[in-house]
C-alpha cells in the first residue's frame, strides 16, 4: 500500500529516502536477475567504448564464420587432392613395361587400373560443397568436368579423346606407315625425307655414320636447315661388316628414338642389319629395305605411343583459355595442320572458369581487416591435367592383339607415362598445388587466432563495463535490506506505525 506523509521537512525527507531505497532495491534485484549493470546504454559509464568493442566483436564473428567456411572447403579440396595423388601413386606402382598380361577385355590390369583411376579423378574434380562445385573456378553452379566416358568416347555429335587420338595417329603414321617419311633408292643412293613442313609424324633430328665408302648428306634438323629435313647415303664402294649408320628421330611428343642400321653379311628380319650386296647398288637396296622395316616397327610402337601422348596434350591442355586441338581433316593421313575444336564437334572436357588469371583468385574472402585469402581451384590446372592425360593414354591404348609389337607399344607407353605419374616435386604438381592450398589455410588459421585473441580482449572489456559482480550485488542487496528495515523501524516510531501495517 502507498503511504501518505504529512508535509513536514522530516516527513518529506524520510519518505524520499524510503522511496530511493526501494528504487535502489529494485535496480539491484534487476541486476541480480539480468547480470547487467543497466538495461540501457545510458546507464553504462563508458558506453561509447563499449559500443565500439561490441561492433568489433560482431565484425570478428563474421570473419570467423567466413574462415570456418573456407577451412571446411579447403579441407575438402585437400582431401580430394590427397586422394588423387594416391590414385596416381598406386597406378605408377602397378606399371611395369616388362609385365604384359592381358585380361579378358584385352587390356592389361594396369590399363584397367588407369581407367578406374581416371574415373576417380573425374569424381574428385566434380566435388561439391554446400551446393558449390569447388574445382570449377568462379563457375560453381554445375559440374566442371564431363563424365569420363564422354571425355574418352564423345557422344553423337562431339569427338572424344579416343577419336581425336585416332585421327592424330593417322596423321602421324601417314599413308605408307613410315611416320610421314619418304624413302627411295636411286642407283647407289638411298634418300630419306620428311613429306612436308607440318607438325605430324617423325622428324629427322640427326644422322651419324661409320660406314666406309659411303657419302652421308646431312640435311636433318641437326644441320640447322629449314624443314622439311632430309638425308641421303650414297655408296661409292662397299662398307665393311659391323659399320653402321644411325638416325635420330624426333617423335610427335618431342621424345627421340634412334635407328641403327649395321652392315653385315646377311639382312636380318628386324631390319637392324642390312646385307652387303654384290654391288654398291645392291647394298643401297638392302639398306633401304632395312630402313623401311625399322621405320615401320618404330612407327607401330614408339610413334604410336608418342602420338597418343601428343593427342592427349592437344585434347586436355586447355589451361588459360586454350581450346582442344585436333587434326584438320579428313583426310587425316595426309593432314598438314591442326585445327581448334568447337563445342559442337569436340568434347570440351572442362567447362569451368577458363582464362589466364590465377585460379586461386577465383574464390576470395576477407578474413580480417585488409587481409584477403584466395582459395579458388580449377580442374584444368596443370597439376590435375598432367595426371589425367597419362590415365587417358594408358586406358585407351590398343594392345589387345598381344603381339610382340603390342608388347613393345605397351612398354613405350609405360616409359612415357610412368615418370609423370610418379612426379611429386617441382612446380605444377599435385604436391605443389596442395602446398598452395595449405598456405591459404594457414593464412586463414592465423587470422582466426588473431581474431579470437582480439575478441576475447574486447569481450572482457565489454563484460567489465556491462556485467555486474554477483557477489558485490548480493552484498549490496543484503546491506540495503538491513538499511530499509532500519528505515521502516524509524518511520514506524515517528509515525506511530508498525512495519507490518506499513507494508
């Protein structure tokens, strides 16, 4: 109940004191309940600083949320890269050019593993996180990589790698099976030449000779002359058995192969020895026949493997906005140029962001004041593409005949692909890419640590300004209760009232 005091100085003073004590009790009780010194910022003594600190806390919380998202995404990317690296390592370990055993589908077990590894790569590069495809650069709304079957086999209108590689092989083999070289005999002279200045077939890189009574004309690349290159061997007499001429050939993928033709008493079926004939002209004919045999063997093995590798380079190397390249044709066996594929006639295996900018910049986030972390990734980065190419080459190489030529072809392919699959050092490898990603994670992690420390500092200051000391408030309430009781007792004496009646 309310109490009405008489208008005396004493009454008014005592009444005001009692009202003040009750208001203070109300405030302290509210503080004890809410744990806050004041229900409004007006009651905070250093409210400007408190508001500033609360703003920084909110800002830091937003940064931390961003960092948490980045960390989760980059862990997913790192796990994907590690998984792909393991696929490459296991495949490389399974490759042995001297082990050639075909399975029921006409492939070696390593070729089957190569196909499975390729499927694993494609699946990893189509990894999705929170509805976003993480290996598509800025384009995250759809899978950045075509299915492996489409990549290899194409579809009804678009050529896949298998078709592109077959066309490239035709262009590298030529109509005669000599790797786009032409040879012939004119009397005592054997001529060998490239059939034109174009990117296909084997190229004459150099020639050396120990043949006596023979004039070797060197117009190969080693001579410094312009393409097409050529050479000739003109017998002025008979060579001696054991003497030889050695040709160095550059393959379509840039590797080299040597052909050694040794003079002997009889020609060998493999073309490595040519018979010294009855006359220099007969010897020239025998040399040309041996040369044809060896060239056809090389083209069926080393050149075929090199052609598959080069076709993979031209089909898969689309970094920095490049488009798949393929042989201009038909006809393909006499082609002289490459042409850019189009989306309507060639499978563009990667459909994500593809320009000359740094892939890391495709995804950026502000993780602290003036600190941005770049963490984008693209499936057509060299680190991934180098591995995919080897798997495509191995899985599609036709060695189903099981012949000696097929075995040599397989060995040549293994020699070319295994070192790339095993490559773990240097720039543009899976390991170097993983290191880059780890750098972004580290930058975000360090920012997170700094933000946590700063937030704790801000929060301590805010708590000190806004929150009450429970013990102190409890003591104040107890003390005030005692004071109020004393005040009421004094009032009851003065006004002849009991505390019970007053209340």
